[in-house]
């Protein structure tokens, strides 16, 4: 007779996972802080490791390159946490996309993006400047900007379904207008006057 304890179980260490996530968080936070303070190019992996209290090797094995650190810092700041859930899949976005009133959709989306811009504006500037010096970062920035435009296009398509677009305004035109309005650089210009 086989006992329950004889059944093989997959090995899983919650403590180890939490420690790994904490290390990753410290590295990304250290990188983000240094990128804002010193700039992307002058910040070294060694400086990030020192601030995070880990070895250089741990930086690479836990997160990766400087560009990887910047991307994670940006993504986590954008989302407001380090959960691996896209903005489009988050409850706030799901609720606003299901609303039946175009004004409610637009107000909720603008409020969400204002909060995002408030969190991300400084780090976005680092991202923007770093893109001029690093091809990997330039590609990441282009992808991020493309996602922002795609998100605007999805919201505008919902507004169009609800009859919320001005006659003659196409979905693509409206998406570009909204994308400009929620661009973190636009936010910085209006808030940091």
C-alpha cells in the first residue's frame, strides 16, 4: 500500500521565490533611483549592485542588463506594482471598457492615465534620453510608445461603438490625439511649468 507521503510532489519554495522577488525588486529600485539621479549612461551595473546590496553577478542573473533594469523599472512604475499583468488586463481597464457611457469611459481612462503619468514622467524622461545612447533602449521605447498608442486606439474604438466620437473624426485620428495628451513628456510640460 502506497502512502500519501510517497507521492512525488513538485519542489516549490515559497520562501525562495519571495527572496528572489525581493532581490529583483531591490535591484530594479536601485537602478531606477540611480538612473534618475545620475542618468542612464553614467550609471553602471556595479553602482546598481552596490546600492541594491548584491553582487554584480546577481544583477545579471536576477534581472539582466541595464536596459532590462530600465524596462522593468518603467513597466513597474507604469503599472504601479511588479505584478505581471498588462494594463489592458487590469480590473480598472476592464471596467472602463465595459462602461456604456462614452463620457464615463473617457473620464475613467483619462483619470487612469493621469495617475500613470504622475508616476512615470521622471522615469520616462530617463528612458527618452537613454534611447539616444542605447539601441536596445530605443527599441524598448518605441515598443512602449506603440503600446500606448494601441491602448488609445482600443479606447477610441470603444468610444466609437458608443457613438462618442465627433462626426468626421476617425478612430486613428482620435487615437493619435489621445496619445499626445497622455504622453508622459506632455504631462511633464504641463505639470513642471
